[in-house]
């Protein structure tokens, strides 16, 4: 009976030792997971921030380009409309008034 008791005690001691080792491995794994989660969160936040900055820069560039395009279109419209109205006005002017206008325009050049 003593031999069986000693054997059981040895097995219990070995099992407790194995459990302690397993608990240590689990604690190391949990610490590694926690560290990885923190690093992943920081990486994701950094990537999101960089993506937002790139998107904002692209949107600003697009907006500036659109503003320039709109300004050019407005200038082209004004020029076209002024020419069209000038031609219309010249076509309905009397001959004397038209000749006067053209003379003054040539003198300005």
C-alpha cells in the first residue's frame, strides 16, 4: 500500500508540474495575443489615418481641378456670349454707326 501511495504521490507531483508548465505556456500565449492585438490596433489606426489623409488630399486636388475647370468654362462662356452679342449688335446697327464703331476699334488696336 505504501508503494502505491508513493507512486500516486509521484504521479500527482508530476501532474502538478505538468499543469504548472501548461499554465505558464497558456499565460505566454495570452500575453502574445494581447501584444499582437495592441500592435494590430495601432497598425489599423495608422493605416486608416493615412488612408483618410490620402483621400482628403485627392478630394482637395479634385475640387481644385473642378474649380479651375469651372472658371475656364465661365471665361469661355463670357467670351463666346460677348462675341455673339457684339455680332448681333453690329448686325442691327446703322451703317454710319457701324463704320464709326469699327474705326474706333481699329484705332484702339
